[in-house]
């Protein structure tokens, strides 16, 4: 995580003006726009920002959410012949495809992944932090990039700043001190605060501060991890019952956000004392961090807390109902929100089912020389494999070994791989984006992404060969080798 230089930020913002100009020129000529965005929380947030921006200028547009850029998108563009295509938050590795198949289409690419391929086509306008020396894995998300284009187009769109932060939280960019956001994300945070839509506070960072009863919130969060309470609802309930403040209000169990400052302090001190008594001094520092509160949202709903909001969006994308997430980002608080909350329940059930399945048999999670592999095959849904990989990477014994999980997509005769690694592995030279790109291209697939989180699609009969190559490549990175980049820019 390098500090972003002010001139890098200025250059990025100047390029946002260029992207806005192309969009504006198209709508002024009443041109049609086809937008495509990625299906995770960040991609949905980006889609919501872009759709709102286009709606506000009466643009003729359609929005589609996909898992990656492939021939399906190319076919749609070739059939529909839009005057402009906007791509947001898609992984890398598709520039060559666009150059080969639709080089004459006007395309605006709003992205934050490491760039690979030829970037010189004058029809393509790219807004990407990596072009300006800013790290897209930590300092701005896809929805943040979309936000800066929207703001450059019309300052009214500043009211979309909280949605851009929700995307950044979905991409786990709160990696700085006390789970803060920095660089371009910090600029968005300031916009959100200045428009009165966001409050950033220091508080306990457990997941579910708006919607979960306190003991369940403590028991279900893994970061911070509290031995004896994490994963143990009954013990967590005993713990908070003994603190002396009411745990119920009108027969309803209270959430963290319902506590007054004194009660919150009591809870915090008790947790810190508990950890210290166990000798876990470092965990105490981990208890408190930045909380992102969307002030205009109703208390006790998932939308009030930026992190809960992002999980809600993720569930709409990964459970095949991205339009619900997009509608929520655009302001729908009625049916879309109700339906999304139901979907979230199903999404959680699915995740639990898959986590249990992985842990049932040792051959489903295997340790190789330099990586771990989850063999999701025909059991895990390919749209949820990334979430499973994100959750399980922090539970592995050797944090230098990245986790690569895969699921089969029989209809496409392909396997979808999702790789995740740790900050520690990054400091030892691991870059999963390079590993996924090179290993997949070696075996007739496509892949790429961030250093810490990356993915790939490979032909089903190449699964084992791909795993072997990925294992070798990580080994080479851990030995200090920087793998060749194919960035022609
Ligand atoms: O799909 P998953 O969540 O595992 O993807 C992790 C990251 O890798 C995402 O940022 C995704 O956009 C990126 N990715 C990519 N190229 C692929 C697949 C995933 O850049 N072919
Ligand atoms: O395509 P996109 O960049 O939005 O996807 C990033 C994915 O990588 C998300 O699913 C996010 O959970 C994961 N990620 C991660 N750790 C990070 C950054 C991203 O697990 N530090
Ligand atoms: Zn993203």
C-alpha cells in the first residue's frame, strides 16, 4: 500500500473529466449506451452509480451485470450497435478481446484492476488508478472510479458518494490503520461527509451493528476474533447479560447501534479486559475501528452500515438478482429492499451449506506445495465460489499459501477459479493477479485481477494442469521472482 502522490490524484481526476466528456457527447447526440458491470458488491454499486448518472441526463441506456467480459458481451454489442459501451469493475485480460472483436466501438472503461493488454486504441477511454500510479486494490474500487466519472459529469452526483464507499468496503479496501480508507477513497469519504450523508465513527467493528442482536453479532464475527465468544452464541449471550445493561427493549433484542455511549463503553471495556486476561494484547487494538454510517438510512437496517450494505449488494449479484441491488443504489427503498433482504437470507444459507460441505471431507480442501485448493467441482455455485474463497483464506494454517477455489460450469465446459491471499503473502512477493493470468493463459483460459484477489476461467479438462502451474508460479514468486507482465501500455 504505497502513499498516493497528489499529482497522481490530479492526473486521475483529469482523466475522469475525459471519461465524462465522452459520455456527455454521446447523450447530447441522443446516442444509445450499453453498460456492463461486474456482479459483486462493488460492481453492483458501480452499476447503480452509472445508471443514476445516466438517468439524470435522460440518456438512452441499458445496464447488464455479468461475471466477466466474454463473447456474450461482444455478441450483444455487435447486435445492438450502441453508440457507446461502458464497462465497469471487470477484471483485466479483456482489452485484447475488445481490440480484436470490436475495435471501432466507442468504449469507456471504468475500472480498478491491474491493466493487461494493449491500451492504445483511441476509441477506448480508460479511467483506471493503475494508469496513474495509484493502487486499485486498496485505494479505490470500481464504484469509486464510476463515482469520479459521474461527479466530473455533474456535481449533483456527489450524493452518490456513500454508494461508492459501500463498493470499496465490499472490495475490502478498509485495510489502513483502524480499518480506514485512504487516497481516492478518502476523497469520496470527505464528499459523503460534506453532503451530510455519512458519519464516520470509531466503534467496535463487529459485523452486524445495525441488524444483529449483540451476542449474535459478537459470535458471528471472525475479525476481531475472540476465543470463547466467537462462534459461541450461548457464551456470548452470558457475557453480555452480565454487563448490567438491558439486552432487550420492548421484547426485542438490542443491536450495537441501540446502545447509548455509556453502555457501549461498558461493552468495549469488558471485551478489552476479557482479551487482556487471555494475554491477547494485539486483538485489543483490533476491536475498535472506523464505522461508516449512512445517516439518511433507517437505523436497524442493513443499509445504515456501509459494511452490511455491501453484503446485501453482494447477495443480489451472486444470487442472480442484480437489478434489486442496482435499484437500491439508485434510491429504491420499497419492494427492492424487501426482496433483497429475503435474498440475503438465502445467500447466507447457501454460504453456510458450502462452508460445511468443504469442511466435511479433507479431499475437498487440499494443501499443495505452495497453495491450498478447494475442489468445489459441481457442488459450489460458480457465482458464490469467490465469497467462499474470501471467507476461508483467513482460516488457513499457513498464511503464505494462497487459496484457490474452483467450481465447474458444465454448460460452458469451464471451471471458475477464485484466488485469495493475505497481506503477509503480498509482502513476500505473491501477486495472484499475475498467477491467475499466466496460469490460465498457459492452459487456454483467461484470468487476472488484483494482487490479493484474482480469478480465472479455464477449460474443464485443464483443471489439474492449471492448479499445478499456479502452484509452481506462487513458488517462484515466494522465491523472489517477479513474473513477466504482459502490460503493453
Ligand atoms: O471472481 P472473483 O471474486 O474470484 O474475482 C477476484 C478478482 O479477480 C475480481 O476483482 C475479478 O474482477 C478479478 N478477475 C479477473 N479476471 C478474471 C476473473 C476474475 O480480473 N478472469
Ligand atoms: O472485481 P472486484 O475488484 O470488485 O472484486 C474484488 C473481489 O476481491 C471482491 O470479491 C473482494 O471481496 C475481494 N478482495 C479481497 N481482499 C481485498 C480486495 C478484494 O478479498 N483486499
Ligand atoms: Zn472491484
